[in-house]
């Protein structure tokens, strides 16, 4: 005696699996949550803006008395370690010329993060990277998605 399945049941399973897969992809969020424009907050020091773009390129804008100074630089972010690792550089000009900033990042929500950097030789192993956040850490909030 063979057992019969109710009609249509074999067609529902593939549709259900496809729908679940789509919802997991939609919930995953952007591949790089840092992509966008970020401005420093809560500091009496000079105001800074980072604009992280897809493809590992960023612009850094620092507000100086004589006007804004903009630098373009590469960046690489690794989300797997805790804290998140962020390397910015090597810098081709300015006070950081010839160096890379090795940093740690804490995402404090979709529109806020803090970062702490140490500059070093870009050919180094990143051992200069801070292990914990110091008083030099800077908080950024998202300006534009």
C-alpha cells in the first residue's frame, strides 16, 4: 500500500524554502555597514569626516582654520575579529604620509561607531593596533547613507 500525499504539498516546500532564503538575505544588511558619510562628534578637537565608499576607497576631510583639507585613501575592514579591525592607508600626503592607521571599531548602532587608531608602517603586521579603546577614541555619526 502506497501512501498518497495531499495535492500541492510537494510544490509548497520549494516555494517556502525560497522565501526563507530571501528573508535571510534581506536581514543580513549591507556587506559593509561603514559605507557612507560619517562626522566626528563629542570632541572639542578638530571636526573630521570620513566618507567610506564601496571598493575600499575613502575620503578623509579635516576642518582646519584655513578651510577643509581632503585626502583620498584606501581602507580595509575586517568584521570577523572582535573588536572590528579597520586599516586606513597608506597615506600619500599630509602628516600621515607613508603610514597606515591600524584601528579598532565598535559599531554602536546602524548610525554610530567609535574608532581608535595607531599609525604605523604600512608594511608592518598591524601589531601597533590598539587592543582596547583609549581616551583618544573618536565617535562618528552617520550623515548620509
